[in-house]
C-alpha cells in the first residue's frame, strides 16, 4: 500500500466528498424522506431503485482515458464491477414489484450496494491508497454520485426497518 502523498489533490477531494455528503444529506432529508417515509414499502423504494439503475456509470473506473493510467486496478475493478452488480440487483428488486420475495431482493440490493460503496472508499483511502488525481474525469463519481447513493441507501434501510416494525406490530395485533 502506498500512502496518498499529494495534499494538493487530497484536500480538494476530501472537501468535495464532505460537501457532497452534506449537500445530498440536506436534499434527501428535506425533500426525499418527507415524501417517502409514509408510503408503502414498494412505492417508497421504487424511485430510489430507479436512481440506482444508473450505477453502471461506475464502469468508467476501468476505461482508459476517463481515468488516469496510474489508477490502481485494486480500486478500479472492484468499484466498477461492484457497481455493475448493484445495478443488476436494483433491476431485480424493481422487477419483482411487491411479489413474495421482493423484500428479500430489496435487502440484498441495499446491503450489497451500501457495502460496495463503503468498500470502494476503504480501497481508495486505505486499501490501495489511490491518488485522487488518478480518478481523472471520474472524480465526480465519488464526490457527487457516491454521496447521493449512500444517502439513498440509508433511506432504504430506514424504510425497510420502519416497514418491518409496522409489519411485526400488525402481526402481533392480529393475534
């Protein structure tokens, strides 16, 4: 592992990620959460799943010319293919509608997608320790896109846990 040395790119990158998290957090908590929190599970999750259908954009991490030639494969490949799997899982959860196993599909999508993003941050900062400038044009994925995706995963966890509690309560009340 080679540590990140260039503060000229590290500081703007870290600030961009932090401001992205704050901006998308304010947006999600102000505009998204109030609209989805009382909806039934599948109505609340559907727009978030549609957003995650665009995770294929993570494939940009393996495209020469989009990213710098020094971008570590140990970061690029797991980030790219992890996002592709998340895209497929979002499609699966979306196409299942409100079917029998749809809640399981949503949990699988959300656990995978959230873990994939956290692993990419780990690999980028600690695991292989990429130089932020090596991201090239893909700089905007972890600074703008990933914070939004992380916040929407948090919302999905909140929705799943809320509907699990209300379902459990209703099941006990019916007994």
